[in-house]
């Protein structure tokens, strides 16, 4: 199906279908050297040797080839997608509001400035307005066009001869004729991308306002000081995803699309950044009946595999075969023209800066990241000095032509109080940033692959970000590290394999970045970034130490994200690498062993985890220089003992960890982690008042050092809510758990262990509130989450959820079924946790009550006496669960022989093993050195 032409920008005047128009474009082509040449766009020429030349200077036009000033309306688009508001603002065909105005329509190449100007020209013509179209890309063609306007308005052949002889100025003559015209007119200067050169050649009067008509200028230059003071600047932005999708569907001939096709079109529009030039090529390519890319989804996947090849295919699909050579550079050279023009204006660093920016992600870049000192070391002074002023001048020029945008970015989502240790900002600080359009960045990256500057561009990109390491701990470092997150990951993913030295710089920077991400609670971002580095390890020849650090960092993030099997494999490899690099008995080697213990225990292997932790504690007792590691080993051992139900021993080791911590200058974050464990142990031991006091102190400390959404803060809130639930404040606990769950689901994912535990607690409270249907639905989702999240080894958590589901059956009167299933759970818990583990005794307690409910009070009393004896041994006589058992045994003793017929089951109240991890202990800062 043949498509009509769609001009998306004057710089490429998309080679039209009609032969006379093609001849017209060829007339304007100029070459240096022999042979044929074909016009590839404004100032873009390809000769037979495939040499690409750019002409910005004046080229004399023969008098025999008069320049047309009639607008090429055959190139106007069928429809301006997403431009209705701007079209209305620019008159929409009504000249009256624009009389006397100079409107400068500016934007990056390919954004559709010419398409907008042609649409306006067509609307004005239909309303009887005379429209003059001046191609302003070359001074001589502009001068000739002004002469044509003067001739058409005045008809003075004698004046024309005097202009040719040089005795009259064509510009003055044209404006005199325009000012005195009695008919309304619109004068469009298209592609006036070098107003400085035009003014130098034609004088400052080349652009004027007139009460007799209106002036519209299309240009890449958006700097106000280049235009008359009275000019009104209007920027043309990229299309949003909805408008871009409509344009793709329209061009592809899919008006009655399936919803999935519309979604794919929207995704492709976002992938192409909403640039009409790229959208047009993609839409026409998909429309071709023999194209292998017959869907938007296929086109997007192909772009990811072979960007330049797909661009070539799209150009082939949208233009005649005879103009293939002309069109080959349509997309790939559109923005190179702007760089050529800026270099001809003695702004030498613009191309180098764009190449460096293409190494990073298409995300905001702090201006300060482009360090002149680093750029000087990587690039030298071949193109001129790399001073702060030179970089600033280059950025201003790139911003003026629309290749970059300047924005103020707020990287810290919410302010937190000042922290003397980490110096976390007590206010929200904005940073002046530059943003490169994603498609421009991608095209620049493609050029970089063939550029002789490839090595030094990558070196500059890596070392500029690496320079942030020197800012660690400064007042503004949090904001810069937040902005660096996507750029570190992007460089790690794309760095060519020849640059192993630079990968080590990126890897070392990642260690600092990980510390920041832990402090700011961005676990998912930390995991993804570490994963990218790990995936690239085999692409480079690297030292064993950097390989160890990458494995260790990735293992720790996998642990934080509850990907425990993955974490176990990674930390095992890290421990192996430590032997050959840093040494297994070094600080870093011991850190890896501690992480291995924590992961091993969290997977549910408590017995072997305890043995590993005790061995490490014993080793560290003889190495006082590793106080921090000794503290952490005691902390891990306390956690394992608590999970094993040996609370007395657990408290002793936890207090030892606190004692060691108080002898050192420990960061507040780690201080909160260690004290938190003591609070949890006190809770499990039944000292609820003391536990609340400790946990409240921990929460206050966390609020002064961490953002409120941090996973560590949420863990403390979870434990406080659990204690409130035990004390009978169920509604308060339910509200707190619901709030925590919403944040964790967004922050960590719905199958993360923390998220699942919070949902378990919500289900448990709903059981107590008799909302059984809601409770069962929530608990079933928790069961499925443990299976999907690779947490099958967490037997205590899984059995706890199974227990609560059986509790629902009992509440519904299905006591016989509940009695059988509780017996099965009890046997599993005795096997995995031990007969006197608190969780096992809770199941035993409810199983005993179930006997009474079924009419066997004697059996119930016998089993309850066993529970009471075990709780006295394990928890002590004053524990609230022991006292609860005493009261229940008294009730069972008073029962009639037939037992009772109602469900008096006890609260499961799993104090779930929600210990906080050693997210960023004192070792983390040392290991980054």
C-alpha cells in the first residue's frame, strides 16, 4: 500500500514520491569533487564514493535556478498527531492573532518543526493568506528567496537588476515590499539553524516584525539571545506515548487495532522517545506487506538486537529504491548535522561531550559529573582546553539546539533528619542536570562504536562517575549517588570487553553505590545493579579481588531480596575466590564467611548454621583487631539461637554483641540492627514492656538516619505492631501491618520474605476478628508466595502459615479435620524445630484444646500438662504463654466429662523470625577502601 509523504522536519525533507519533487531536491544538491551526488537532507550530501559531506557556508546559486518561495504543501502530513494544542497556539490558520509577531518554533532535529510549519501554511492558504516559504539553511538560498519575494510583491524588474548588480540590498527590498503589502501574509523561514551566520551575511535586519503580516521561524536554536527581543519562542517537544502510538497505528494502516497491538504501539513509541521522524520510519516499515517486522513488538525487539540495521530497513521501507543512498543517513546523521554546525562555530567539545553522555543511561546527569579534570586527562587538549568554562559553553550550545535539556532534579524523594555519621542531607537539595533524549543517546552510542574517540570516551564516562568516590560522606553525596545509580548499571552492561581496567573502576564504584542503596533502602535497584556487574565478569580479564568483590556484593543483595538459593551459591564462590585473592582469614574473607552463615541460617539450616557461627566466634576471640566482625558474629549466633528456640542463650550472645558495639564507633544504622535483635529476643522471652522500650529506641534512631520507607525501619515497625497485637490492640496492629505490607510489596516485591510475613500477620489478626474468608485468602497467597519465592526451606514460616489455615478450619467447626492436620504439623515441627521450640509448643497447645472440643477432656488435660512443663523449661514460669497455659489447664480441669463444644483455641501469635539482617555493618565502609 503506497503511503503519502509525511515531513517530520525540514532537515530531512523526506524524499517525496513524485518525480518532479525529486528533481527539485536534486537541483539543490552540491558536491565537492567529481561524480554524481544525491541530497540526503538539509546540508547532507552523499557522493558516489559514499563520502558524507556537510555544507553550512554560502554556496552561490545560478541565476537560472530561481529559488521557489511557495510552501511545499505536498509534503505536509496527513495529520498532526499530538500537536493540537501547539497548532491552536500558533494560529490554526487564523492570521489575525499573529499579526506583527515573530514566532520562533524550535526543537531538536527530527521533532517535526517543518511538519508543523507546513500544516500551518496549508491552513493559512485555505483561509486566503498569502504564504511565503523561505529555505533558510543556506544564506545564499535565503538571499535569493528574499529577492523572489520582493519581485513577486513589487514586480520591479529594474530593481531586480540593481539587486543583482549589488546596488540594492535584497533583504531591504523584500522587507519594504512586505511592510507595504495590502494583503495579509505569513512568512516562514524554515531551518534557520544558524542565525548568527545569517545576520553576519545579510545584516541584523534579515528578520523583522511587521504589522502587515506574521513571521514564523523553524530552527534547532532555542537560545533567546540569538533572536530579536520581541520574538516569541515556542519549543516543540517529543510526542507522548499515546500520541506516538496513534501515529504508529495510523502509518501502519491499523485503525481497528487489537488492544494488545495498541499496547505494543505505545511501548514502541516510548522506546523511540516520541520523535516523529523515528515513529514515521517505524510505522511505514511495519506497514509493508513483505517486511519481516510486521508488528510493533517485533520492531522493538529487532531494535534491541541490531539498532542500525533496523534503521536501515525502516528507511528502505519508507522511501523509493532509487533514493536509498540518499536516505541511508536520514536518522543516523540528523543530529550529527547539529554537532557539525556547532563545531564550525568554534565550540569544539560538543561531539566529545555527546559521545561521553552516550556511554551513560538516558537519565539525568548532574552537570558536575562532567569533570573538566577527568576530561582533560582522558582527551588531552587536542580540541582546546578542558576548562569549566569550556564545558559550560559546550553544554549551553547543545541545549540551544535541543540535543540536551537542562533540568533541576530532586534525587532524594523525601527529606530525612541530619545524621552526623553519614551526613545524610537534612533537606531536599536539587541538582542542575542535563538530559539526553533516549533516541539521540542511542544514535550517538552507535556512532561511538566506530569513533576513533571510543576508548577515551568510555574512559571519561567511567572515571567521571568513579570520581564520586571522593565525595563519599559529603553533605551532597546522597543526591549525586542517587543520580549515579542508572549510569553505573548502564556502563557495566555496555562497556566493551577490551576495557577491563575501566570495568574495575566501575566495580569499585559499585561497592560505594551499594552502601548508598542500602542506606536509602533501594534493595531492588541494588540487586539489579549488582546482577549486571556479575553477568559481565566473564567478558573481561580481571583481578581475583574484583571478582571476589562482585560476587560478594551480588550475594549480599540476593540475600536482602530473599533469593536465598542464589545467594548461597554466590557467597560460596566468593569464599572460594577469597582464598586466592584477599585471603580467607583477612577482613574481607571473614566478612564473606559471616555472610555465608547468615544466608545458611535464613534458609532454615539452623543446626549447621549454629556450628558455623560458634566456630567463627571462637576464631575472632583471638583476633581483637576484628572487633566489628566479632560483634557481628555474636549477633548472627544470637539470631540463630533465637530461631532455634533457645532464648536464654540467645539473649546472652545478643548482649555480648551490644557490649562489643558500645566499645566502638559504630554507624547508627548498624547500632540499630544490633539493638533490634536484643529487643526481639526480649519479646520472645515474654518481657513485652522491656522489648517495647528497646524497639522504640531503635525506631527513633532509625527515623533520624533512614528514610521512613527503609526495610529496616519497616521491620522494627512490624515487631512493635506484633507486640501490640499480643497485648490485645488488634485494630491498631492490623492498621500498622496493612500500611507496612503496602510499602513492602512496592519496595521488595510481593514474594519477598518480609512481605509474606507481614501478610501472614494480617491473616492471623483477621482470624481473631472472625473475618475468616479474608483471612484464608490472605494466607493462601502467603503459601503460594513461599513456593514462588524459592523459600521452601523456610519450614518454620511455612508450618506457621499452615497452622493458621488449620485454625480457620477449627473456627468453622471442622474440629476433627483440624485435629488431624494439627497433628501432622506438630510432627513436622518436632522434626525440624524440636519438641520444645516455642512454635512447636503453640501447635501442641491448640492440638490439646482440639481434643477437648471433640469431647476428650482427659486427653486434652494430659497434653496440656506436657505443654506447661515444656514452656516452664523453655520460656520460664513468668512468660505470658506459660501463664496462658496455666489458665487453660485450670479451665480443662473444670470441664464436664463430655468436654466443651466451642472453639477456645489459643492465639498462634508466631513471633515470626523477622530478624534484621546485617545490611551495612561497620565492615561495609572498611571493605570499600
